[in-house]
C-alpha cells in the first residue's frame, strides 16, 4: 500500500462543524420510545404480557385481540420545562410519538376475559386461553 494514500476524503472532513449543525434538527427526540418492548410468559390457563410504554397514559393506549393475534398501540407525549431563578421559562420541549407492536400467540385468546393494567409505564396484560382451541400436531404422510 502506498504510504501517501491513507483514505479517500469526504466533504465532511473539510466542513465537519457545518454538517453537525445541519444534522442536529433532524435528530429524533431520545425520550420518545421507538418501539414497545414486550415480555410474554405462558402457563396452562393464560398468557401474561408485560409491555414497556413509558410516557403513555391509559386513555392513549389501544389493545386489540383477534384469535391469537394481539396488537398494542399508544400515543406518547412528553413535556419538559426548565425555568430560571426569576421564574422565566428558558427551555420548553414537547415530544409526540406513536408506537405500536403486534404479535401472535400459539393459542386463540378468550377476548372476553382479557385484563389490562397500566402501572408506571408498564402495561400488564392477562390473556386467557380460549377453551377447546388446542394446537393439534398433524403427522406428515
């Protein structure tokens, strides 16, 4: 390798501060979640789902169950305000976002028995299994 040629230059090498300032307004707020994280556990009677949705209020969360398909969506809004000692507002930031998650389970859900609770940004779902909807293994002939 030629010691005089190290790497190709990019326009960013010549104007790095310019491009950093230009890109800053395009950044997404860090406090609005990009996705709903879930944890699913199962026992003989039901599925237990734990979904992290920080910043969501219970009236902004939508849950739908159809067969074995579950969908969770929410509108998330966060506000932050900083004031000076004199009481003047220095910074006020408001972030809005929508998040959603859909997944399927191994057994149909009894939608009449679903229970949903929201505590400290954690949505807890109890999804009872529908009676008589067992998965049947089919032998290949």
